[in-house]
C-alpha cells in the first residue's frame, strides 16, 4: 500500500499548502446556511487532490465532499474531505485539516489527515501501526470515564444539533471535559494519538471519518460507525480508546 500512501500524503500536503497560503485571507463564499458555510477554496482544494491522485491512478474513482469523479463502483475509491473544519477556516480559527482515504474492495486500506497549520501529518495503512509525523502512535490508556476528555460534534443542521446536544448535556457531567472543536477528522486523529479518549457525533459524512477510522483502529482504538436511516448518506460515530465505557 506504500505507493498509495505516498500519493495520498503528497496530495494532502499540496492541498494543505493551498489552504495555509490562503488562510486568514478574504474567502469567496459559495453557500451559507444557519450552521454551515461552503467556500470556493473547498472546491479548489478537492480539484487539486483529484488531479494529483487520478493522474497517477486513472482507473480509480473519487468520492468527495465537493463532488464525485469516475465510476464509483471501481475497486479503488478515494474518499476525500479537502477542507474539514470549513467554518473554522472561514473565521480564521486555526483548527482544520485535509482528510484522504483509499477504499479498496469496500475496505479502508490507506488514510492520511494533515493539519497544515501545525504541520501534523497522521498516516495509516492496512496492517501497520498508525503514525504522526512518521512516529508510531497509540490511543490513550485511560479507563476511568470521570477522567476522560472527549470530543462531541454537533454537526450542521437544526436536526443534528437537537440529536447531539442532549448527549453533550449528559456527558459533560460524567467526564472531565467535553470539547466541541468543529473538525471530525481532527477529532479522530486526536483519539488515535491519545489526546482525546473518545469522539462522538451524529450526522457526519463518510469523508469526515474514513481516514480517521483506519488511524484509530490501527492505533489500538475502536470505531462504531452506523448509517442513519433517516439521514441520507449520514452516519453516527463513536470512536474511542476501547477502554472507557461511555455508557451510551
Ligand atoms: C465539519 C465536521 C464537524 C461537524 C461540522 C462539519 P466540514 O465538516 O468535521 O465534525 O461538526 O458540522 O460537518 O463541513 O467542515 O467539512
């Protein structure tokens, strides 16, 4: 898988460079909603990633937040979130990333998450321990819920906020701290390297968590991903170090 991983890392660095160079500059807004914003640079970053990956692997398909390219029934499907944490990016909050995964025969076999502001690159491939900037990582060994720091996402619609907020209200009394940072992919990466003990969200898309799922599992954690019947192409996720009982 090394050549796929190298290609994913290369594409993530290129998109990350584009995002870093345009960060805190005037952004062209594509769409605005009550709890979400879509930017032109999301599209530019995905086009750059798509060009780099599909030039090297013309037979592959790409499934991304900003659209799909190629035959999605292809054995090789890249799952891409070119800018995860778009609202943070628009408001100049330096907490966003690029997330790229490769699904081969329905199994995620390669995953990279790149934070271009901190220069942090999480990499994972099937059968290997996950890495951060080339060094092996492991989930935390914290088993006590009362000592845990967990991340809870609220997603971006009134419906998903109404689903996620009650959980935040419950968990905030059970754990040491809850965090709501606005990037599912970085939440997953932080679980994989033990900064968070768990991450929970309902209403996220596959591109938000595909790479992170491999990173968490290959760092010794667990990922419970469930499609939502009433939300098309949306999922609920519980990712953790596999030790704490979240009593959900
Ligand atoms: C974001 C997710 C985050 C969620 C936000 C949004 P985007 O993705 O990473 O977990 O709470 O609502 O969905 O839109 O920045 O790629």
